């Protein structure tokens, strides 16, 4: 009973500001720049997109350094960089119960068109961002260029990868999880969180503000629209559904999850339909790029079954499947039944030439034991083999055109063939997979990767010694991927290079060196 009362009190605290009348501030004055966290756009549609900012003149504070007052924010969208030709404009109220964040859902814009946007409040003006609307749903665009990234532990390196990303010609960025890290870990830190692990809404707001203050990350948000999903560190390492790894009581953890989800919404260019309801927040969705490509953004954290055979109260481990029989239980789901059913319906309905599953981690089986026997990591798809097989069989049964899975999480570049049964050499390849290395987060050694590659013949490439991201292009009957690696993440001015190139040809699942 006490745990339930604690949980309800925590949820009530999250919504208390919404229930408390706040005064309006019609002519705001700011002692410092209120747009310190930059601007962002996301979720482009043929007629618009979401544009975002958050007023925070003092981002080190959970309230952003603002009084609990509603503040008017004007927004402008222009056809040119000088804002001489305004395409749309308006005013919204930035409310303290949402950390004075602003989410404007634009509409009435032209498809497949570039725009500039900005925000103004009082005498302050934000930096100008750029976005491109999606092509019309029934159009056949010649190409799509995008990058995908994940895992940016602030302490372990600088975000120089985003400086390189922002200088390229992209239509879209896909972020695949671990936008913040709740914990401090790793070696050779170049900067510090300077705060303990977050548990409350104020804590998570401050952690997001720290990360979003990075100028290279801001540059990539200004340059392109983003679509995003989360992984574990936006809340707590290795959490699964309603269970953390450390044994925190369920209701206390759900209160923590509610705080983390709310802070996530407040700091991302998300549509209003994704606004959280306590510890629940639907973020899985589809985005179309004409008839050329569909993206399916998945959520493999909120609805998954708990990890099997944990060493402690919860969380991941590496197991021998012969000694952990429940790992193969057919009812164990990674996505949850509702999301699985939604994805099946989307597979059945798609008419896109290419179909991109944007999810968190490595989907291909990865036997981590050299020699005889097998060992699998339980926090990834290897911990949910029946769910993986069901998904891949659905792709094959519904004859989904050119399925490509993209992921992050494991801090390494991987390229793999995906088949329903990885232990059967005759199992058909039904999809191609590209996993990007981390923006900064540290990884296992290349020697350890090389030792297990012979155990996994379906894996075409594995590289763990470089941080970076993946740059991809769809067009001309192929999917092309460049695996980008940074020289170092210990210097903010670091250079970057292409480590490898792979292509997938139309109608031929499986990646080849490009």
C-alpha cells in the first residue's frame, strides 16, 4: 500500500503544475538568451513538420531559470533564409508544466520543399533552423538521403560526429536511442555530468539541457528534421517494460519512467499525439517518403517481456541457451502484442519500394562464444529469438519490398543478413541489416569482435574501434550505406572518414561491398 501511495504522489507531482493556475507574461524579458538549447524540427509530412524549442535562459536549473508563468512565443516559417517570404506564422504559449517547451505542428506547406524557421519571444530570437517537407504520398522521388545515429554518452567524448553530419546533404536524421545517459561510466572522460543519476522530473530536465547545450548536436538539429526512438538510458540501464535492473519497486520505477518520458517529450520535436500520459507514451509510428520509402519507428523498451535468467533483480546477462530454457519461450515479445499487430498491418499494406525498420539494437543473431556451444546477450533480440523469428517470417510472408533494418545500441558497426533461422544454413535471407556505431559511447575491443565473427557467417562486417554514425542513400534501385568513423572523440575538432561502403540491390536482400 505504501508503494502505491508513493507512486500516486509522484504522478500527482508531475501533473501538479498543470492543475495550478499560472499567470501569463505578455511581454517577457530575459536576462540571458532563452533559446540556449537551440531549435529542432521533426516528423516531416508532405504538408508540414513539427518545429521545437524550449525557453531556458538558465539551462542548469530544472525550471530553465524561468518563473512559473505562461510565456508567448512567436514562430515563423519562411521560404528563404532571410525570412523575407513568410509561408506560415503564429504564436503559441510556452507553459511551465511542460518546461516552457514549444511543439508547433505545421501544416499547409508545399511537399518536398525546403523552409527556414525560427522562434521569437520578447526581444530574443532563436537561431534559424532548416527543414524539408516530405514528398507527396503518391509521388516517386528519385532519392532519399539520411543518416542514423545512437548512443551519445556526454562524458566519454565530444559530439564532433554531428558537426560532420550537419555539413552533408541530408533529408533526414534518424536517432535510434540513448540520447542521454542517466549514469556515469567509462574511462578517460573529457567532460562531466556534474550531477548524480536522475530520478525526478527536475533531474531529467537538467540532464537533457546539459546534452542539448552541445553546439555540434544543436547544429545537426538545426540542419535537418529528425525522427527518433529511445532505448534504455533515457530512463535506466537495461530496463524492460516495468522492471529496472536494480530491484526498485515497480510503482516507484513507473513514477521514475513517467518523469523520464515527460522530459523526453519536452526536449524532442515530437508531435502532440506522442505526449506522454504518466508512465505511458506511444512513440512507434510510420513515416512515408513518397512511394520510395517507409520508415517504421519501433519501441523495444516499453512493452517488452522481462529479460530471462538475470544475474540480479533484472537487466541483461550473457547465457548459454541450453542452460536457460525460457529464452526460447514463444510468448516472449520484444515489441508487445499491440505494436506487433500494428507492424503486421503496416507490412500488409505497404506499397513502398523500400521499407526501413528503425529500431534500437542488433537484430541478427550474435553467438558470443568462440568454438563449441553458443552464448547470447539477453537484452537484445538474441534474448527474444521467437519474437525475432515471428517478425522476420512476417516480412517474408507479406512479401515486403526491400526490407532494411537499422539499429544502434551496441556501440559497433555491423552489417548482416537476416533470416528466420540463423542456425539453418538453408534459411532464406529475407532482409538486410545495418547497425551504426555510437556517437561517443565506448565499446568492446576489436579483438573480441574478430574472435566471434567466424561463429556468425551471416554477419558481413563488424567494427568496434571507431565511434561515428551511418550515412545512407536510397535511389537508382539500391540502398547505399557509408559507415562513418571518427578519428577520435577526445577532441572536438576531430576528423571523420568512411570506414566501409555497402549496397543492397533492389529485390536482392543481403548487403554487398559497395
